[in-house]
C-alpha cells in the first residue's frame, strides 16, 4: 500500500473511543476475511477517508465502505455486494484507521486505548499536508499484520558482517548481526532477504539501517534470492574462499564492512587480517636489476616472498591460521608466478630486458612497481568513452580507454608502459587523474548494483535513474558519451521543459482532441503525467520505454493549469464545424501548442468553409411547432458535418413530419442546383402508408414512392428512381439488400430504429451495408433493454465511432449514467 496515496481529514474523528475493541473486531470478522483483506491491501494503491460525528466512509479502489454509529452500535455497509456487511473492505477500513492514528499520534481506536497516544517512535516526523492528504513517500506491507501490531521502535541499528575462516576447510562462514544499543542479534538469511527485498522495492524495512548498510542489503538481495527455501532459515551463509575474495574486492572502498570472527578486527581487501599490501620493487645492480615481491603484514613488517614462506611454514601448526589467511588472498601477481620465480629468492633481470619483459613477469601490474630508481608520470587521458544503455530491467554502464574495456575495479591495472630514461625507469600510466576519477565514480555507482564483465549493472528504478543522471552530468567534457534511446531524455545535458500540446484527429464528422505533453522529443499522455504527479518518484519510465526526470509537484501544477472544462480527463470529441472555432480559441492560449503531427490537419480544418443548411419550405415552416423546428435544426446541423443522429421524441410528437420537412429542404436545394436527390426510408410495413399519406399532405412536391410488390416490380422501381424518396420495410430490405446496397443514397432514414437493436441480426447487417451520405434514426425507445441496443443503432449512424461492442461495454459498464 502506497501511503503517499492515503488521504484523510486533518483532525481525528470524535468517536475513536467508541470504536469496537480488538475482541469485538475479531468476533465480527472471521480469520479468513481478515487474511483476505490484508492481502487485498497489498494490491491497492489508493484509499480515501472521510468522517463526521457519526460515520466513517472509505473508498478503496472502486469500492465504497461505510461504518455508521447508531444507538451505540456500529453498522457496516459496502458496495462490493458481499453476502455480509462484514466484508474484506470493512475490515480494511479498521486496519487503515489504526495505521492513520499511529502515524498521526492520535488516540488509537477502541475503548481499551481511549485517551491513549500511539507510541512516539512509530512516527518519523510530522506529516506534510497538501489539501488534507497525508503525503508519505513510503510503502507498507500488511502480510505480517497479526504478528507485528506493535509500533516499531524507530531506533537505528547497524549491520555487522562477520567472517569465520575456521568453520570449515576451504570455506568462509558469514554471519550477519543487527547491532542496536550495544546489543547484537544474529539474523537469519530470511530476515536479510526480506530487508533487501523491501529496499529494492523502495519500501521501509522493519529496521532503520544506515545508508551504507542499505546499499549492502540491496546488493546482497539477489545473492540470497538464489538460495533454496530451506536454506533461508539458516543463520550463516557459506562461501568459497574465492567468492569471499570477490566480496572483499567488491566492498574494498567500504572500510569495516567485514570483521574477522577470531580476532574481531576489520578485514582489509588485500587478504583478511594479513597481509595488508603487496608491491614489486626494483633495485639497480648495474647491468642487472633485482626484482623483489614484497608483502607488508598488518604488524608493519615487509617480507620478501621467500621470506614469507619461511616465516609461515606449512608444517608449523601455530602459523597455520595466518598462513591460510595469507594464501586465501589473491595478490596482484598470481601465486603461480610467485611460486615459480620468487619462492627461493628474488630474481634478477638484465637491465635491457626490464622494459620488454617485466610486464610479462608480473602479470602486467606496473601500477604496483616502485623502487629507488623508479619514477612515474601520467599520460594524457585520450579517447575515454562511457556508454549507458538499458538491458531488460537493468541499467548497464561501461567505459573504454583507447578502445579497451575500462574496469571499475581499482584492483585491475590501467594500461601502462615502462621505459628507461637517463638511467632511471619511468612508468607511464594511461588516463591519469581523469581515468582514476572515472573509475572511482563508476565504483561508487556500482554500490547500488553490481559489476559484471567490466560494466556496472543497476536495477532500473527511479532512484537509480536519478543516480545515473547525476553521474552522467558530472563526466568531464573530454569524455565521450553514448546512450541508448530509452535514456536519451534522462541523460540530456539539461532538463527539457514540460510543454502541453493539442493532438487532433480527423474522425470524419467529428474531431477528437487530446491534451498531451512533450518533454524534448518524447510524448507523455495526460494519464501518464497524472501517475507521475502521484508517484513521488524523481524519474519515471513512460509507456514508450523512455526514462524521464520530471518533478512530480511541477507535473501536478501543470495538470491543474491545463485542465479545460470541455475536456474531461484531458480528452474531448466535438462536431467538425464546432471544432474550428473552439480549437482556434484554444490555440490562442500561450500555454498550448499544436502537436507537430496535428499541424497539417489543424491548418486544413481552419480553412474549411462551414456549410449552411437549406431553408425550410415556407408552407412547412408555417405549420411546424417550435419544438419541431428545433428538431429539424438539430438534424440539419448534424447532417451538415456528416454526423448521423437519432431523433428520439416520444410517440405522437411528429417525428415523421420533421423528417419530411428536412428531406423537402434538401430536395429543393438539389433541384435548384440541377442535382439528383435520393433517399431511402426503412420502416415497419404497418407505417409505410403513414409516410405516403403525410408526405402527400404536407409536402406534395416531394416525390415519395413505396417499394413493394413482387421482386420484378421492385427491381423496376429501383432502376427508374433517381430522384425522390423510396419507402420500404425491414423484411423487404433484407430480401432486396443486393439491389439496395449497390445504390448510393443521399439519406437513409430508419423509422422505429429499435428494429436493429440486435447487432448480430441479419436485418442489422443488411442496414449497415447501405450506402448513404447522411444517416438518421427515429425511435422513441433507443434503449429498450440493454446498452448494446443503443450501440447497434449508433454503429449504423456513425460507424466505428464507439469502437466495437466489447469496447463500448467496457467503457460504459456503469450503465446509462456513464453516457
């Protein structure tokens, strides 16, 4: 549950002392209901509380739950429809109310806690309020609610990692302790895994670990995740000595990370308690150069390798532990080379061979070479490149120097060379301070993840995205940078401005408009920006896969500033001839720009001439009542922009007369322009006579003919008719669809349009295959039984406008209110 999305009033409710006791709650709610409720809370992301003197109301997800106090008794009610009012949502209200009281340090609900306060340690700091909502950028798991109902102490503790070299030959036993107030508690691997998991999910673990321990626990989590379930109950993790050396190398910049169990001393990365350093020294002996491999021990002594072997012989039990510690380490020069060339005495090399053969002898580690006749100089930092990309759920950052991989591991030597100059040996290192600083930055970045194949790998989270951006912007100008497309905006030299834009789409008779947002070259929908504003995350991955750094508070402020009355949820659809003026007015607002992909359509729309409707014939205008004239104007307006419409007046209000008036106006204008005019009226067989009678009575100049008789006669009528109105019934339409579908009409009118309410019916499919410039429907009952009735008619009038039937049902499953 994300507490940044838990909102409630700023003052405690007055009835806390009258809330049911824990015993009463347990009696009301079965253990199964309680467990299911806690499980559901982990899946929800918002809860909204309101309360007054006698009631608590909570909205969780899409369910609304109410607790009402009446006559000293609490009664529950919920919209979920469960057989009992004591449902999972009612119990969730109880759980969240307790959490709110603890966080705010209000009296805990229930008679047993009346007048009491939640323990102070349960709250880190007073909450920041914004519009009455408690802003808490942290998450809480409810899986252990029964076992952990006591507030946490809130006191910080430290993690101690203890290495046991005597537990098992060839193995290192690792124990983990939580140290708090001078006390040490041995932790199970399961506890460590849970803490690591919560940190990787940006949740607050049960203990307050310092940053260095949080970094270690994040790194440790994927290692423990691979263990078998039974092994997680153990309180020691076994490693091979080689694996432990890699742990030491990984955390070499974190002094005190590991403790030797036998000595309780901090373990150095060079090889446990001893030795602490290794070097190669060159000594001038004229034509020869003496090469010494030196180990510096923790007691300050410096021993040549052959002296070290004598100091800690294999047959001396007293020296076995120290010897095992030494030889379990991995010096820069491998043991095999040391045993072959340095075990009996320090070797010598002819002077002229040092520059060509020394690197091979000491495993290319010129970085550890020193001596009285040795000096060093740094070369230029040439051709340094850093790349960042996303691979799956990880950020991968790598660097190259002169085309070769540059490892973040400081134990690996940089490319270097040795030359002789005026009797001295000079070691020239590539990269110099720039490379050293880069390796250090990469290593610090790797604390958040791991190092693999000379590359830093970080979990792709918002927090790590911001750390990557900070690293990227601190790179010197001399370093070449390369990043993949998903990171292009995130790793830009400066933050791109967040700009609102209008996206327009041509939908024939309609224009749909979305208010979206642009950051650089990336598009963000209003819905995505809303999630960003609520996430409280510094960086966000949008649906295209790109990562963006957006301030959630700025995003929220911009959404408020850009909200328009005509665009619910930043979306709107308008008739084409209305869109011109509305969009031109909106574009004048300096906050909005037209999206690049919409500019051509917008310019075309602005140039379109809005057509005018033909005037009503005077004889019809004189007899139409005011509401009928309004109906004709409504239909004419929709026809002018090519939109289909329903005239849904009740029976007896003259729907037929309004259509006759409309058709007469259009037919007379066509005649005046010497153009043909054709219309098809489809109605029940019983009302064909009504159409013929009323057209003859009110508009005798409008040619109206019934399409009936035998097939041969109907074919003849269709062939001869190229001007006027044909009237047929739904049954004949289905039989003649091969003839009618081939003939284009100016108008197709469906009378009693509920006859096509079944989308799968043959008559519905036949009607939808007709060709018409304008489509109208008459019905007093557009919605008889279910929403699909209306969809079927609307899909005839404006094909595809509401999508398919499944989409329509999903969008408007709230019933007619959703329309």
